[in-house]
C-alpha cells in the first residue's frame, strides 16, 4: 500500500474489514439512492435489505431524544439492567436503520471484497475511517488508511459535513418521530447498549420509547 503523493488521495487496501466489523447505518436519502440503484421500490429495499438499529446510552441529563427508563418496554429494560448491573433513570436513544448482515459481514459485501452497491453505497462507507470522532487513532488499527495516519485521511471536511447531516437527522426524528421520517421502516432489528448488541427490538417497542423521548422531557 502506498499513498498517492501526486494526487494526495487516500488508498484503500480493499481488505473489507470495515464491511465486516460494523453495522452500516443509512440515512433516508441514501435509502432512496440505493433502492434506485438496485431497481427495487424503497419499501422492498427497507424490508428485504435493512433492519432497525437502535442505540441507547444511559444518561442523567435530559436533552435531545432522551427517554425516561420507566417508558422502556419491561423486557428490554430488564436485559439492560442485567447487562449494566445498575438501573439507569433515563437513556439517550439513537434510532436508525442499518443494512442487514450476512453472518459476520455486510450483506452487500461480495467475494473479492467488492461492494454490490458500490456507486450508491452509504456515506459512512465512503468516509471510513472517521477522523472527527474522539479517539479515532486508537479505534481503527486494522485499517490500512489508519496506518497512513492523517495523510491517509484527507476527508476531514466531508467527515464534518456528514457529522452535521447526521445531527440534523436526529433532530428531525426528535421533532417528527421515527415514522415521520421513515414511512415504511423495517419491523424488527437490533438494540445496542453503549455500541454493544444486547438483543432484538421491534418497531412497536421503538415507537413506545420514542413517544416519551423529546427535548422537553424533564426529570
Ligand atoms: S455497503 Fe458496500 S462498502 Fe458499505 S459495508 Fe456494505 S459492502 Fe462495504
Ligand atoms: S477503508 Fe480500511 S478497513 Fe476498509 S477496506 Fe479500506 S483499508 Fe480496509
């Protein structure tokens, strides 16, 4: 692997590690783009190729998408309590949609580490590894681009832009609800606690949680 000094461009080793390690989340406009690329309706794409991906983080200060734990479905709350060993009062909730996985890899990863939807792939795939997140240096030792250091990551501006786009997405959900943003979301998916998968979650569980998640909530 070399860095193209002339073009100062990033060189990806195409090792496919980033496609294996992460659940890839998508934004509404990416869902439209990918379904168009696959020549299927967006409903079909969301149903066949995607799952819910809901991340929750214990939180004490009310704010955007914060939900008091009393409104969490009991089964989900119990599994979280068991995992944490204590009972959080409220959670910060990040509801998203992710691409399905096929065993230990993104379902669009093909043999030879090529991507089935390459030209329409989500921004997070294009921008990996993210260099605006704190601790990024320690987070991606497996990535060839990381090994090039900042010279391998010439996409700081795009990283920041994407960060702001994702912030806007969560604000929209806070304002309009999940199904106000996603008309036909997948019915089921994964619940993550502090980034670790801890169980299943359904769209009705998520709606129950989000019904009480808003910036006005105060303890
Ligand atoms: S969409 Fe393509 S680039 Fe993104 S994780 Fe899946 S296979 Fe990799
Ligand atoms: S971005 Fe990094 S981890 Fe992903 S395929 Fe390229 S070198 Fe591998």
